[in-house]
C-alpha cells in the first residue's frame, strides 16, 4: 500500500510547488490512473511516490509518503528500490546504456537485487515474453526504435517484480498492440496483488485497467473517483483531458439523434 | 510544389544486419496528407529520415522533385523538406524560444521581414506566442515538442515531415498539431506524419501507409485501410482500427473510421429505410 498525505513538492530553484497538497491511497491490488493536462504535475507525483524526489532529485517536500506504513524518507534506497519501481516517461532515461543486449539490460535490475542467476534468467525471459519482445533479446538496446526502447524499459521494471509499480506515460510511444499488451500485463500484476500507479494521456487504456482515476490540474487533485464516472464527467475536456473513445462516440451519436438502444449497445 | 518518390529504398544501419527499410516504393504527390503507421520498429522513422537526407539509402533512390536526394546539397534539401524529430531535445539548442524558431528560418536564407513574419506565425500556430523570451528548457516536454514543430514551420518548406507529433501531447496539444497540419494542407504544402494514434490519423489524413518489418503492407484512404477486410492485416501489424470503425462494423455499416463517417452512414441508412 502506498499513501500520500498532503504532499507538496517544490523543485530546487523553482518559485512555485509542482504539486500541492496531494493526498491519495493506492491499495494492494489496485490500478490507480492519474490524468491531467501537460505540466499539471503528473511526473512530479510519480517521482515523489517512488521516493526519487527528494532523495535523488533536489527539492523541498511537505507532507508524507508512506510505503506499507514506512515513511519513504527514512527507508534506505536499496529497500525502497526493491519495493517500489518506477518507469520513466522517456525510455532513454531508463536504459542503463552499459548493456550490450536487451536481455542484459532487462536482467540488470534483478541482478542488482542479488538474486540467483537462474532466477534472473527466468524473470528476464518472462518480461520479454509478456511484452512480446523475445525477438529483441540479442539486439543492442541503443539501436532500437523509440517504441521498442520503451518496451525494454517496462521490461526492466517488470523483471524486478516490485510490489509497487509507478509508471509515467509508459505507452506514449507504443503501437496499439504494444499498448494493449502493457495494459493486460499491468492488470495481471494487479490481480496478483501489485499496487500500480499510472499516468496516461490514453484514457482508452485507463478505462480498461483502472478502478479509480484522479485528475490533476495545476499541481492539485481536482477530481477523483471510479474510472467510469471521472472519465465520463462533462468537464473533463475543460480540464485538458481527452474523454475515452467510447464516451466521445456515445456523445456524438446522442447529439446526432442516434441515442437509441441498439446503436448504444454497439459501443460495448 | 514538390513530388517525393522513393524507389526500391533499403536501409541497413551500420553495425547491424537488420533491414530497417526493406524495399519501399512510395510516391507522394504535392499537397498530399500522408500518415505512416506501423508496429514499433517497423522502419517508419528510418524511412522518413531519408526524405531530408539525414540518412542515405543503402540501396534504391530518393527523388525530391525529380532530383536524386543523394546529389542535392543539404541546404537545398532543407529548403524543400522540413523534418520534426520525435524527441525535441535532439533539435533544440537556443537560449530563447524566439531564437530557436528563428534559427532555421535564417538558415534557409529568408530576409528579415519574411523571417519575422514566419517566426511570429509559427509561434502563434503552436500556441507559444507568449513564450518568446522563455528558455526552451523551462518549457515542459510537450511544449518543447511544439517548439520543435514551430522551428520547422517557420522554415516554410513545401514539405513537412513530422515524427510522432502527438506523442505526449494532451488534448490541447493534439488539437494544435491537428490544426497546424490542416493549415499547412490549406496552403498546399505536403504533410507526412508518423503516428500510433489511429483516431487522429483517420481524422487528419487523406492517405494512410501501413508498414511492417520495413515494408509497406497497406496504402490507401482511411476508409480503405481501416475497412473490416483489412483488420487481419492490421492485427498482424500490431495495429487496430479506430473505435468508430469497430462500432460501425457491429452495426453492419461500411467502413466508418471517424465519428463523422459513422453518423453519416447512420443517416444514410435511416433515410433509406424511410424510402
């Protein structure tokens, strides 16, 4: 379980806090979606929730972040890293750059957890397999396309098998098939007890995998609740968030006078 | 007005054996709006980087207005084809937003008056008019991406090539990119864009080229490539039709890749049943 209690965060040198008074609870087995316009504070929320800020990224934090009840500022980094994993928005930030193959890159994290070699190998193949990238195992990570690199970054996180996963727009560069695979994979992990926090512009994906969604605007939470309610709210577009396709098409059809049962049924 | 033509294009990167582009023939007429879609790693970026000479073909030819791009000087190509990278940080370096946008316009040899006009217009089109003096690195990721777009717009090239312009953009950013493409089209410019957003593609482009493993597997209008008969090919290519297509198929309608098309087909059916 991950809890944020009235967390504000101001980067070193910044005039204003990037997030203000954010409180949220991420339960075991839950997928929580975070949406909001650009520069609303979504990435900062991820950095704070993962404990990287203020530990590795300088700034001033108010409030508390609790990981399974423990204050993250008091946890040693290696314990933090074993329990909560983060996937950055830009895979280039995540890829170590010191591994010659995709296989080694994905094995890099679990190797550092001090696991048995056989266990690392199994985890690595599992991660490659669920993301549909076993064919990339021998490729040089630095010579992949943007989307392939993003899948490798996600694979590296999955191989750590953390109890808490924090993902910052993990599918931004993925094709629709890759996006679907990542979604299915996250849903399976949550069903197995993982707690997942995910920011996304793709509300179609969040609609499929999240139980709850919060909307962030100018650093503060402006709406929160069950996914279907939040993503169907009339004011969502005004908050800078795209309605899921299903909601958008339903509105367009109803507006054109095609709101009857048979046509609406075709949306599901 | 410029015609682009790829003939038997093959590209193999140095130190690699993968044929990133594996025999592509493609002709893009002046003023066309073409989306290039396909699985991650299918060669889309490699392909478009040949259009402004960033990459040279391993085999085959790239013809820009009938001239072999390999024989054109970089500056000659830059005046014809503007390319916006997927990652803006690969092209941004100036200390202010306005200086960044001005750089390309200056390099293609615009005089001062034209340049001022082009820069102001590009900033307005991308919603950055209030940020002239801002340091590019004080902008968030998505606005830095719009800045990269503005820099290329200001060069007023007859051909615009955009590599994943909507990635990481929120609703407003996607609207800006869409209106930039529509405006460029209205001015008669050619627009070629890579995208994974099938809804955006169907609404914004006249032609969709689908790539798989370095080759073109489908090429046609949005209604054509997203029609039900093509769905198995899409699936093999890790793609899926836009949501309105799926709704239309369930209702037994012809290809309806956009909300507008879906409503139009429903209206036709309603008026048929009245008759």
